[in-house]
C-alpha cells in the first residue's frame, strides 16, 4: 500500500512516543519515526536527533518563518514542530511516517494530509490515576507542573472527536498491534459501536482528571 502519515496524539504521559518507537522496532521496513524539533531542554538520557532536535527559541522561530515546519505548536510554554524534510524523507523511502505530536499540531497535519493520506489516532491512558503515575515516574516536574499537564489533558480530551480512531494504552503490545491494524486497513473508519463506547470512556476520564487536578493543585 502507499505509505501514509500516521498522527499519534495523546495527553502527556499517554504513551504515544513509546507506541511509535515500538512500531518502528517491530516493523522497521514499514515505519519511520519523524523526529520533532523543540525549544525545551533535553531530559536526562535524551540525545540530539534521537528524541528531538533541540533548538534555541530564536532558531526555531527562524525556521518556522522560513516554512520549514509541517506543523508547530506551543505546549507548556515550549515550542514543538515537525520538520517537512523529515516527513518527505520517510515517505520517499516508502515507509509510513509516525508523527508523535500535540493535538493542535495534529489539526495542521490533517489539513495537508487528509484521509486517506493520513491516519489520526488518539491514544488514551487506561485511567486518570495511571496517567498521573506515569508523569510522576518521570521525576522531572514539580506537582504544580503535573497539575498543568492534567489541565491540558482535559482540554485535549475534549477534542478527541476530530480523530479517526481512539486506542486505549492499557497494554503496550495490544495498543501497538491495534495501531498497526488501523494503518494497514484499506478503510480506516471506526465502527460506530466502538466510537460510542470511547465517548463514554472519555467522559469518565475527564471527570476523574478534574478531581485529581484539584487534589494536587
């Protein structure tokens, strides 16, 4: 099949990066990971060109003005963006392009790569409590910063309807296999019954996230 752009979005801590890297590891001939650029500082263990391209804010803004980004967004006070050259390189090589991006960036990509040229998948955490645990395990942010990320997650969950599919990341192997099936399917439209079940899950998740945000704020 013709390679497509695969948009993976999720609340911070939802596991989209882990899923993207697992797809590349299992099917390296089918998938390529588009490394994003960011103005945030590297976390411990992150390497230039592997996790991100780390750019000074001025350099990021220069490239943005030059049209080098397919999409860009501001998240938690830092800039993130997908370089066009990365997407073009992977598509030219015949591989699906995995974009690990924020919700607002996903909308920009879909305007340039509408279905069937792209698949938009929103990754859900299994629960609000598990999402908070994943953020806490990073040990890189204060409680106030984690509260801000939960507030952002609530806003992002309100936009899930704009995505083609929702995948719950409660078991990594299952989530990876499900995303692969979505990408490879000739018709990527979700089943109505599954869409209805996802809406109820998202409503409950938002309620729980609001409670947690109040507790840690």
